[in-house]
C-alpha cells in the first residue's frame, strides 16, 4: 500500500498552484467575455451546437485539470493512501454526505422561502439531454469535480489556511464555490445560489472533517454529480421541463 508521508510542505503554495489558478481565471475570463466568438470557432469544428459547447468545456477543464493534477500529485497520493486505510468507512460516508447535501439544501430552501434552477443548472441539464453518457461523465463526473475541489477546497482552505483563519477560509470557499456557478449568468441572487451553498457547505465540512483530504471531498462531489447525471438520463425530458 505504501507509507503515508507527513504533510510537510504539501500545503505550501507553489508555482504550479499559481499556474493552475491563473489558467482557470484566464480561461474563465475569455469564455465570459468572448462567448460568441469562441462558440462560433468551436462550431466550425463541431457542427452540432451541443457537441461544440461540450468541447469548449472539456478543453477548459482538461487544461486546468492537467496542471492541477501535476501540482497536487503528492497530496493526491497521500490522501488516497489515507482513505485506503478505511475503505468501507470511506464508501459508507460518500452516500451519507450526499444525503446531508440534500437535507441541508432543503433546510436552506425552507429558511429562504424560495429557490430556482440557475442558468448553469439549466444549461447543463440541456447539454446532458443532447449528448451520450460517455461524453458527459468525463466532464461532469471526473474533470469538473476535481478542478473545483482543487481550487475551492485544496487551495482556498488547505493552503490558504496557513496564512488566514481556517474558518474564514471555509466561508470564503462556500461563497466562491456558489458564486462561480451563477455569476455572469443571472447574477448573485439568493434563490439561484441556495443549492450551491448547501452543496459547498457539505463539501467544506467533509474536507475539514477528514483532515483536509481533497480526494474524499472529490469523491463526494463526483458521486453527487454522477447521481444528478443519471437522474437526468432516467427522467423523461418532459418531466424536467425540456
């Protein structure tokens, strides 16, 4: 199985961390400011609009993900070794964490009194309905969750907490995670933020609870996305408002 290395310098910011974060911000800015030209360029290669949008998102997350995996490779190995010491506990906690997300989101909806599907969620739902599952899973279940856990948990909490109060980092992680899914689409309106606030809060909680284990929060995030994808494929489009 291998020896679990000490944390040591694993939570210090590196040049690769800066490169991954900078690439994410730069590509996100280009896609936000030049959506039409980028989409038109993709449609020259992929005539089907859904495939073109998929290709753009896949290129985005694959580019950032490659740098992120390289930057976090030692942390990934260490966290997987830790999880392997308690495999059944790990497997049991993943579905329980997803249930916690659903419960917390329901509570937040009840407290705020309103919720609506964000444009991000509606866009993903429409994309999934138009593409085969083997296209969607690599993006929404593998690449997307890893990039987001690396950025919003590993960097914003694991590394930033060496310099800033960890609870402030946790709040920042939840807010940034929620905001990035709605900003530029419908604005930071509470009804659209609520589902992502609930999801982000649970991901932060399991990350901190497991001793800043980014692979555990990644597995929870990936499992939740997989469940959402499977439900979209299983439920007839007309019942989803499609």
